[in-house]
C-alpha cells in the first residue's frame, strides 16, 4: 500500500481509481499501473500528486507516527472508517474518529441551530 496525496480541488478518476483531494490509499500494483498513465504521470511530475512510500512495521501495519502525520489530510470517509474498524491502535483510531467528525455533515438539528443563530 502507498499513500497518495492529491492536491487538486476536484475528484480525480484515473484508470478506475478515484482520488479525493487530500491523502488516499492506493494498492502498490494499482499505483504501478497508474504511473504508466500519461495524465497521472503528468500530475506527479507537476507536483499535483505526491506519492508517499510508507514503511511497514513487523505486523504489516503503517507506523503510528506516519499515520498520525497523514490522517488530518484524509477526506475519504471509507478510508477513515477502515482505520477505525481495523487498525486497533488507540491513537490512530482516535485521530481517524476526530477526522471523521470533522468532515461529516452536521445533523439536521445542529445545522438548523447554527443557521438560526446567524440571523439573530
């Protein structure tokens, strides 16, 4: 697995792989084929896409310090939910939950309360 940061303002789809703005997780085999795609390669060369080769610990997981550095730039709800459900390390789970809370749409009653306060 590699982490790929897309700094564009839109959702990019290339060879069936979707990239949200921010940090995305990509399988190594998929990344290898993406690097052969001219449009993807052009974005890497221009700096719009940054590839992070992430080291693995003996248990196959990404080090906590490395994940904590990238989680604030993750906007993929599925990736964050995967971290919450499968990682098991308290710091990573907490950071992923906080990021999920930050990017989630507020409940309808909270949104109404906020919009009502605006007009007072």
